């Protein structure tokens, strides 16, 4: 069918249907696996006072009109994370959700404005436990389609093989020739040194790029495209400046308990040993929103209820996995639209 053919055209749908049924089966078996591990499935509301407070995340905003006709701004969440952490504070211990989430300014082979996030949390568990969960979920998805490998754009990843654990600093050295470790410590970053390292590796830096901007340029241009071929890769030990909502590594405060899962050069999951210090979290939110305002001229509210809930939240580890991307790689689909039952028009 022509690329402009709508998804609801019968001749187009008949080609997509086997992939969509595989999606349903993967979802069913992943759900069953979590339930067998004594997890509780939760549903989180999509409307939130804050959509998330990361610099480069862009949300959809709407107006809530009360019975008295008073209006207030709310957002479609970019992740169910804030709501899930409040449930942990309330006393839940093992939870998971298949949440519809929304991100603006994102559309492409791997991005759709609305997609499904598989997110789960284990209280009292080390981050290694949710890493293990990731690999198990990958294997369930591959088994549904009767394969041991995931594929995208000609790349193969055998999910039955043990994953490689690769630190961010080692990955920068291996794939980009960049000495990242020398450009940050537990309290500061050296933007100019990282710029020099990146420039020497052939990566152009803009004059107003921050350390984090340059970090992202190297990661996306040189590192991510090399990860997860042959076997899954768990990219670990993110620098503390890139910790987002992760706690610092107790053995090295310059690093964080954050990891990402890659197959075939595609990021599938982002996991944390969760930060539960509300003061530190507030500082990070404010810093990120200041940077967002500098770049984009906007900022999102801080969810005060979340910060209050962190006072009660127990130590936990959690992970967010892009369910649609995983289905893509398991089924061999080339675009995320192919694995969504009702994608938005292009």
C-alpha cells in the first residue's frame, strides 16, 4: 500500500494485523509475568499538575474547567513516574503499569506523540533487580514471536545471551574516543574540557552548549548507535549531572544509580535507583526548569505533592520501558506507527 494509505484502510490493516495481535500477546504474557512475581497492576491518571521536570521533555497542556467555571492548567503526563512514587509512599511495594504517555515535539520512526510506557517499581530492591526484570521482559517478547533475536534496520540482538554491562564513561572512551571521566566530579563539570574532547572526536559544539548538551551530542551521535548488537547492553553508571530522578552511587558520588537498556542501537528502557531526598529533588527540578526556560522560554510547575510524598517513600528501584519500541524490535517492524492499533495521521 502507498505510504499515505490510512491505517484504517482494510488492505493496509490486514498487513498490520499479525503484528498487532503479537503486541497483544506480548502485553498479556508480560502482565502475567509481573503478576506471578506478586506485583500489583495500577492505573495512573494521565492528567497531572506537572508533566515531568526534565529540560528537553515537552508536554501537552490543557485547561481544566470546574463546575464553578474556574480554569486551571493541567498536563498530560510524559511518564507515570510521579503518580507511581506517590503509590509507593502510600504503602504499595511492587507495582507495574502499562500507561499511555504523551510527549510533544516528537515524531519519527521511533517516536509517536502518544505511546505506551511499561513502568514498574520494587521497594527495598537494588537497581540490579530491575535490570534483571528488563532482560526477562525482552525474552518474553522475543519468545512470543518464536525468535531469539530482536532486529531493527538490519541489526540483530540475541536476547537469550547475557547482557553486557557497560559504564557510560567506558562507552564514551570505546566508541567516541572521549575521556568523559576527566570532565566531571561529584560537584562540578568542566564544559570546556568536554567540548575539546568532543571536537577532537569530530563532533561540533555550539557556543552556548552546556556540559549536558555536549554529553547528549556525543551519546546520540557516537555511542547509542553502537549499543546492543549481538547481545543486549545495559549502559550503567551515568554521571551524577545526568541523574535526573536517580540517587547517587553510594560508592562514588560523582556517579548515579541510573542505567539504560539498548538493543540494535535503540534505547528501550531507562531505570533508576530512585532518589527519595525531597530537597535534592527540588534542586534538580529547579535547575532543569531554569535550563528549560533558557532554551525554550517555558517551564513546568513542580509537583509539590510528589516532593511531600518522597518524605514517606521507601528506598526503591524502578524502570520505564518503551513497550511499543520493544514490540517493534520483536516483530521486525520498521516504524512505531506499525505497532500501534490507531496511530495518529502523519
